[in-house]
C-alpha cells in the first residue's frame, strides 16, 4: 500500500541523529528527501564519527549511515549566493523543512519560519532544539541524559551513573517531531496554511520519564540505580545464569506468570508471595531461590519451555546474535553504504 507520505517533498537541513531520523522516516515512507549539509563545516558532523575499524578515507561513517538512507545529498556553502538560490528553489517546492540550528543561525541563513513562509505559504517547518528555541546552550544526548535524570537511575549502586548505549533522547525527540509533523500535515490538508512544529530534546526527555516520574510525583519515590531491575515489579530484570553459562531474565508482570514460573522451576514461592507488593518487598529472597533453580536448566530448554507457558523470558543476546537472526534480517535496509536497521517498522493494512 502506497502511503500519502510518498507524495511529499522533504528538505532536511539537520545533522546528528534526531533531525536526520525524522528525514529517514519520510524517506522510508517513499517521500523525496533532500538533505543539505554545510560544506564549510565538513557537512553533517556524524560523517566523522568513525570507529577505529572504519575506512579513514571514506566521507561517511557507520553512524551517519544509521539515519541517512535513501536521501539526496548536497553539500553547500550556506553563505554563498548560488547556494542560497538553490535552497530557496527547494523550499518553494517542499512540503516539510527539518532543521536543528543553534540559536540565531536559522535567522542568519534565512531559514526561520517567517522567511520560509515568504517563499512557501503552505510550508511546514519542523525545528529541533536542545533546550528550547530561546536557549543557546549546546546540547548532545549525553548532556540531556545527565540533565533529565536518566543517568542518575541507570546503572547499579556500584557502577555509578551510566548513560544508555543508544542516543534515546534524540530518538524520543524525533518521535515527538514526527507526530507533530503528521498532525500539521493533517491540519494543512483541511485548512491549508503554514505550520511551525517545534520540540526540544529537554522536553522530549522529561516527557519520557513515564512511571519513574509518577513514582516520585505520586509516591515520593526518587529512582535509584538498581541495574535492570524494576522498582514496581518483581521478579523483573534480575539476571540469572543457566547450566550452560548463559544469562537469562524474566519480566513477571502478573501473579499468574509468577505462579507458572514457580511451578515450572519446582518452587513453592508462589504460596508465600502471591501478590506483586509482597514480591517487591522480598525480591532478594525470591531472586536467590530462583537463581538456585535456574542453574539446573539449560538456557534453550528454559526459554523454550517458559515461552510455551506464557512466561515473559529471554536469553540475553549480544548485538551480533540479534542481527544474525532471521527476524532481525527482515528489518534491514541496504544501499552503497551497507546495511542498517529500518526505522519504520509499523504496518497498516487496508480492508
């Protein structure tokens, strides 16, 4: 099924992860996406974010490839008059323009909302900032993870604060911006006109604190570093070792699941801890009892059997194991830069 998005023209004047992720969303949906990069600064900075194993002479990196699939690329001097004429011609033809400029740069390059409206009365400008359009604070994902509480609750008591291994704040912001753009497209289809959609990394991060925020706001509980364990549920996130030395974990979200786990392992714990509050209160005892039993099972048998029992369970896999699986291979895109993971994985069926 062809998406109405495939008829769109999107101009991406954005770098790093959040903005380009939005551009790649539209590219994957079939839209024409043109990416403009400032050649006086070396283009998108992620072109240079290379692993030690990557080709030093290449103009791209694996990081860059992650969110820049199927785009038309142009490296321009944004201060050059010929480049400005080219940009203006693209703006006149575009439905959406994506930017993530530092404060003042959009106005300097005539890529602010008022300037774009003069060229295209039906333009949708989608802006990403670090701390809002009025702040000039430099913001990268790590800074936001530190500043919005994520690092304070990620890791263990011994590890100290730890950042998440993927730039989730950028991805949170990208999802927010996509939602705003889609709403603006719908509104424009009804009423016409130009629209400005804005999101900051800070707002996206705070809005994603979810239950950890309400644990404090409602229950006055400040999140602590408890590794992969869950503050509200047990057993959930404890890591157990199987007889073949593999690591496995359970996400027990209901009393029935806990009873099924105990029955399979041969434990009587569900008689004493048949409610989640009791399990949270006594999670260390439960963890010890389960650990002793899990050691008696091989990882594959344990996982396969518990899946059949409808118990949420998974062997902890390395990234190469994941991407070598049949399921993950169905989610890969490729081009001359190599393979990368799709960013659009939802499906819509028409009846």
